[in-house]
């Protein structure tokens, strides 16, 4: 029973073997192992599929919402911003990271003129250079919208994680039940020993 996760369920199957010393609890443990194994192989993947499908639907809706609410506009570099306290560590960042913050002008989708400090993504920005910038409908800068492929990847990971958690929960329940059975068995052994202990070894001695 020391195997990790659902594999631990295999250990109880041997108790189905015919044996004159087999106890009722051994058979119960075997059925628990079989049930847990079946649930791990069938129910856990089903849970993962349901969670993954739900996540995919939700994330793809988020993709559509973000695509509708975020717009790609063209910004014009006014000047490059000198190093600031918010710049990345110069010893660990690349040249592009250290020189991409600029002051720029752009026009929002609603026609509003905007001016501010943004990350241009240009390797060597100069006044007058143009670059793409994501904004909302009012022209305020926002992050790049979530793409469909990334959303699908997140959904797959969510489904896989749900499968693993479900399998772990099933195996955990099986182990808990077996642990309680073993504890009960030890209690019964202690009670039987307490009754037989005082007379142990006296049978046939004539005492």
C-alpha cells in the first residue's frame, strides 16, 4: 500500500486470492482497491474532461470579449525615457528591456488623443518611430488580449490538474478507510489479548 496515488489501489487486489487465512476485512480491502482503481481510471478522467471543457468555454469567451474590447493602434515616439526606478535590473535585463520605455502620442479608437509613457517594444526607439499599442475603446493602454491557443493550453492544464486532484482524492479516501479498518483490527486484537493474556500458555500444564 506504499505506492503513490492511484497505484496504491493495486496493492489490495491480491487479497482476493483464495487463502484459508483470508479474513473478511481482507476481502473488503480488495473491493475498496478495485472500486478506487475503477474510479481513478474512469471517474477521474471524466472530472478532468468536464473541468477542462468548462475552462475552455470560459477562456474562449474571455478571448472573444478581449478581442472586442481591445484595439491595436499606432503610437508615435515623442522621446525615449531615461532610466528610472521602475526599469529592470540592468545586470539581468536585455538591451531591449532597458530602452523600450518611451513617451508617445496615439489616438484611441474613439478619436481621443492620448499622451503618456508606455513600453514601445522598439529595440532603439527614436522620436517619430511608430509602434503598435493595445488600448481599450477610450484609448487607454491595456495588455495584449488573450489568444485562442493560450486559452486552450490553460484549459488543458486545468483539466489535467482536476484529473490528478480527483485521483488523489479517491486514493486518499481509500487509504483513510483502510487506515480506520486497521486501527479497528488492532483494537480488537488488543481486546482479545487482554482476555487471553492471563491464561496464555497455561493450557495443558495442569496448573
